[in-house]
C-alpha cells in the first residue's frame, strides 16, 4: 500500500488536521494488468477477421481472378463473412464494456417471469424452427425486480447458445420458479454438453470450449460474460450444470423484490 498525508488548513490558513490516505497499489496493479490483458485479447480477436478481409481483397486486387468469376465470388463471400464477424465482435465488446462499466442505468420494474420468457422465445422462434429445435416452457411463475430488456437479453443469449450447440429434433426447456426471495430461471438443452473443467471458464470473456466454436458457430465468446455481468448487477447468480453428450442446463436467479437485493 501507499500512504499519503495532506495537511488541511482552516479559513485563517492555520494547519488544523491531516488527512491520511492509504491506496492499495497491488489492487491497482492487478486492474492495470487485467486491462492490458483485455486489450491484447481484443486486438488479437479483431485482427484475425481483419487480416482475412485484407487478404481476400488483396487477392482480388491483383486481378488474377478477373476471368474466374466463381473464384472471385468466393473471395467476396469470405470477405463478407469475416466483416460480419468483425461487426459482431465490435458490438459484443462495446456491449460488455457498457454493461460492466456500471454506466448503464437500469430502469427496474416488477416483471412477470412468464412475460420475459415468452418475449425471449418470440425473438428466437424462427431461428429454432430453422434448426428444427423445439422450444418448450415447462413452468413460468413468479415475478422479479429487474430491467426487462436486460432479462430478455440474458435469456436470448442462453437460448441462442442452446440452439447453436444442440442437434436437430432436440428439445430446449425453459422454466422459472419462485424460491423464497428470488426466481430461479433454467434453460435446459439436449446438446453436446460442456466438459467439467470448462464449466466456470466459459463465463469469462473470449473463452470457448473449442477453438472451432468461433469459426463454425459464429460465436464471439462474449455472450456468457455479458449475461454474467447483467445478472450480477441485478443481485443474482448464474451457473451451469452439464453432462457431455447429454446436455447442459444454465441457471440464474433474480431477486423478486428490491428489498431482497
Ligand atoms: P459464444 O457462444 O459467442 O462462443 P458464449 O460466451 O456465449 O460465447 O459461450 C462461450 C462458450 O461456451 C461457447 O463458445 C461454447 O463453447 C460454450 N457453450 C455455451 N453455451 C453452451 C451450450 N448450451 N452447450 C454447449 N456449450 C456451450
């Protein structure tokens, strides 16, 4: 730690007391390290699709594909795919920054769990239909003290993951049940599952179970970090239980009333 003293004088400029300030430097260093690490990960994540786009455009620019429209079209498609990924990354990074900086002023209200679940499902129904996955609500009772948009975003992220990592013709079950002073939400899938040693890590930014999850599934590795930030700011908890090849269940709790925060 670092101790600093400042002398405080009264209106007649006579010394009257000292103010002692102790700053914990180790904590400050840890924050600086985390920031540096975050910046290096972000730069790496952004550079990958950007380098790919640059590469495809560079090839097109040489003119070697001028007489090969099929090849040229393929290069353009690749450049577009990578641009989309870049946009998703930038959006997710900004969203996470916004959430975790504490700058977001949540407008809290009493929300019916059933309404939140139904709205999240409505937004994801067409994607689920396309993947031939059935979305089922097993129970949805109780109400929470929360910002509805933040709740719908959390449920949407969890649903989106469940759909991404589940086979066709499988079922995703959503539920919300009141317990004492909170509501327990569950999003349960019959997907590929998550290895035990990754169950905590996946809530950290840019962490994915498989390196191919970014490329093949289009993920950024930021979805769960955003969910966790939202849930913690609402005074709740989020965790996952999973069995390889059987499926995963994501759980989160949200207080039912402001007094229980
Ligand atoms: P993204 O989905 O964009 O990659 P997330 O932070 O939402 O990022 O998820 C991080 C990782 O956790 C995923 O890449 C995947 O490896 C794993 N994961 C998340 N949800 C599930 C799920 N329902 N089933 C299996 N794996 C999952």
